[in-house]
C-alpha cells in the first residue's frame, strides 16, 4: 500500500458513539471510513466492496462478530480482508478469534494512539 493512498476501513460496531469515536480518529489520519451497525450489513458491505481493513466488534446484533469473521475468511472474495477484532470482553477470546483468522485482538477502552498504532501495524503486514 502506497503512503499516498490511505486504506479503506469498515467499522463494524453497534454502539453509535464508539463508531463515531473510531471514525473521527481514523478520518483525521486520512483513512476512508465506512460503518456497519450489525453483522448482516457488515457482510453485505464487505462482499460488495471488500475493505482493506475491518474493525469488528464481537458483540453485535444478528450474526456475531465471530460468525462474521468466519464467513469473511471462508469466502474467496473476502478472505484477504485484514480484521482487527474489537471487544470489551478482555483477553478471554483472543486465542479463539485469532484461530478464526483475525489479524489482531484489540480491547476497549483504548486510546487514539493505540488504535492508530494497531491499524498501522496490521496494514504493514498486508
């Protein structure tokens, strides 16, 4: 990815305030941001136009974040989407979602600096 082109990021989060906070931080750095409030919309958006990176909350309405992740990684059209799982659960689910194909496991609450550092690290490995 060139430094002149910023990544397309899809934020999948059911809490509007959290989505907005993440969007503001990422837009400020020049990323293209799209948002989905639930698993069904996230999958529809990802299949229509696969993002470079997806922030995926595990606890979302409809299909769970783990279900969305598994479906993304099993579909040839979306298997290369980088996924950062975001959760308030703590460390308990880390091994499980990484085994499903997540690129990173990120816990809430977080600082803007930690969010940006994680995005840069995950995108550098793509």
